[in-house]
């Protein structure tokens, strides 16, 4: 378990370093990947998809919305649900985020 935690912290530092000039933190990578892959998913679906509690998702989405990465809209079919859509700014950074994830995975599985 200790080794898994160390690897997780190292991954976070790696992502943080690669994403800092874009104004986002390492924890937002999973949001970007999920939202770009499933645009229009509800906040509740997003929370289940990335295994984060609903209040954490709401807080991080507020940050991403403030930075111009996401747009939240009320679902037309269910007024209680809020759907999340990527903005062009998020779509522009999406390939970079995918590349960062691929580089990290490659480094873990090398040799």
C-alpha cells in the first residue's frame, strides 16, 4: 500500500509540473479526460465516473468554470440535473492532457 501511495504522489507531482502553466492542477486531469470523452454528462454521473464525492466535483467544476474550461447547464429533461460541457479552451488542452497521461503510463510500464 505504501508503494502505491508513493507512486500516486509522484504522478501528482509529474502532472502538476506539466499543467502548471495552463492554470490547472493535477487533480483536474481526470475531470478533463472524463468531460471531453463524455460531454453533457451530469455532475452526478461525473462523480461516479471518477469516484469523487459530489461536493468535491461541484467545487472542482466551479474552479474549472471560473477558469473558462467548462460550462454547466441545467438538463432540459430534468431541471434538477446539471450537465457539464467542455469549452473550446478545454478541448484545446485535451490532447496535452491525454499525452501527459500516456507519458506517465509509458514510464511506469517501461522495462
